[in-house]
C-alpha cells in the first residue's frame, strides 16, 4: 500500500511509520517538524510544510498524485490542553484548518481513504469504567473541541466525496516500541514523572481525594505500539469499507490509578523518592477508562501490552538517552 502520514516524525506517527515500512508499505511523510524529529524516520521522504497554510492544499494534492497515494493517516495537530485554553483560535486554525486543507487536497487528488487521529478528550468530563463510543461528546477545552469538530468534518467529507474514514479516539498513550522513538515531550504523566525523578524531585500527584480505591484518578493507559497496530488495522479496514465514517475507542478497558503508575515508575527506576500530593487540577474526572469492545469486535484489535511493558520501555528509553548524553 502507498500511504501518506501527516505528523509522521512525531512520537506516535513514527511508531506507525516503522510498522508500515516493516510490512512493506511505501510511506511518505508531511510534517512541519515543529515537534517532530526527522531522525526518528530515516530514509523516509518528508515534505516539510504547515497544513494550516492555504498554500498546502496544492502542494499536498501534487504529492498525493505524484506518489500515487492510496490512503492517508492524519496525526499532524497541536495537542496541549493548557495551550489550547490560552490560544483557542490558533488551535482551531492549526487542527481544524489543517484537516480541512488536507481533505481539500485529498478530494483534488481523488484519494478516498483516511484514518484520523482523534482523542478521548472529545468525551469531556465523562467518567466511568467503560466509556463507549456513543457516550455524550461534550469537550471541556478547545483541544477536545478541535478533535470533535475534526470528526464531524471527516464525517461530512465522507458524504460529500465518497471518503472511507476511521477516527480513532485515543485514551492515555505511553511507553515506546524502540528507545529512539520515545516520547520526549514532557506533557503526559509518564515523561513528567521521569523528568522529576531525573532532577531529584518527588513526582507530583494532583489530588488524592477522588472516589477511587486509592483516592487518585484512574486512567486507561495504552502502549504506543498497541496504538500503532490499531492504526494498521484501521487503514486496512478503509480498503474494504463502503464510503462512510466510523469511530473507535483505542484503549485497554483496564484502569490504572495515577498513584499506581507513579509507584511503578519509581520502582523500575530504583528511586527512593516518594510522590507528593498537590491540589486537584480543574476538569480532571475521577475515572476515565475506555470500552474497547467495538474495535475488538469490528477490527479484531486488542491491546496486548500492559503496565509493566509501558513503564519499563519508557524508563529504559530514558536510561539509554542519558547514557549517551
């Protein structure tokens, strides 16, 4: 298969690119390299451009035609919740306009297969041990809003020009498949805890008075390699589907408390530090765990890696970088 991956030099995108190439697919990347790293994807053609710019439409359309692209995997987006609250208009420009320009290019080039990187952030303050795809989608921040609008735009494009599309709503992605592809952005729990340990500081837990077993938030952590495999299953699905749009959760269906995750990272690091409790963060729900029943039933995908593999892979990648520094 001939595939275009937007944001393919990023943490998740690079894992997907590696799996695609290992199975023999031809891959081309579009990435502005603002947060991506070309070193993650050596020997892959990268077109460096910002999809939110109107001029990107003609450039991407030409690339799709020249490379005879059959399907697109769209990761390119901004994803910092706090930043989205500070710069909502820019987030819509980046995430929604970028997707709109990509869809215009796909329509121009008659490419009609798409996998869209969405997020569990579309569920907003929804809480529970098995959140299904038909749960109310009421985002509580501009980032989540851009992902929900993106899904709606993809759905409408499916009707307009025969797009066969899948949106994947990720839960909490962590770990690494290969040390050189590790998540280096200190935006999520695992890299945040590792950074604190490296600096000799106690990891922080935001709130310990939730209605959960140990009082801390419970989340669904999915290994990035499992997530990457879900993308392969999704893009293969678009080849067989009639035009339309389908949404799938990508999670394990199992919850891990923040305290349990922090303790697991401390244990694998060998650190004697103990976590400290800070006040709750506004908007954090107590329990957010996916129901993965639909993706397992329709795509045959199921997460196979657990907490130990997430934590060990993340720490080992950090240790190997530190050894080379």
